[in-house]
């Protein structure tokens, strides 16, 4: 009896990093959001929680983002804490005591424009712990 090939679909990760293309205008951001939302609606299972996007920064660190109807949750890993001043400048937010930022939903475009030149890749994630603020995305 033969074994399935090593590259069988069960062995492959469900989501893969996508190389980042810099977003230069608010229209670029709006288009990325629309395309990304469509992809997530097509691929995320209804029972999944901790749904969001991981942004891998080109010079180091990961930032996880989850959007809800009224907020943007931003989990800035310790190795990416160096971007805190940029997030504050782009969104006008105060730095939180912990690593999870809660931004109003109207700050998403400014946030993505501010981060865009620093991002190496994006990846859809599920099961990420956004702490007590975690909500289902869909």
C-alpha cells in the first residue's frame, strides 16, 4: 500500500504568509480591507475565534490585529514594541499598560497607512489570544 505524498493537503498550513505590498493612499487601504474581508469570509469557519491578521514587520516583530464592528484590537508582541510611537502618532491613541491596544474603528485606515511601509508579510490567523477583549470577527 502506498503512502500519501509528503505534500498532502493535510500537511500544509491552512493559511500562508502573503508578501506585503505597501499601501500608499487611503483608497489602497480601503481596497486591501475589502479584499481581505472577502477572503476571511470565505475561509474562516463560523466556530473559530481569535481571528485576525498577523503583520510580520520587516525589521523584526509581529503585530496581530482583530477588527470588530466598533474597535480595532492591536496586539503588539514585545519584539515589536518599538512601533508604539508610530501607532500613537498615526492614531492619536494613548499607549496601554499591556500589549493589547483598543482603538476606535475609525482609526483603521490611519493605522494601516502608518504601518504599511514597515510590514514584510501578512497572515490570516485563528485562535490568537487577544485577551479579555477578544471577540469573534465574523
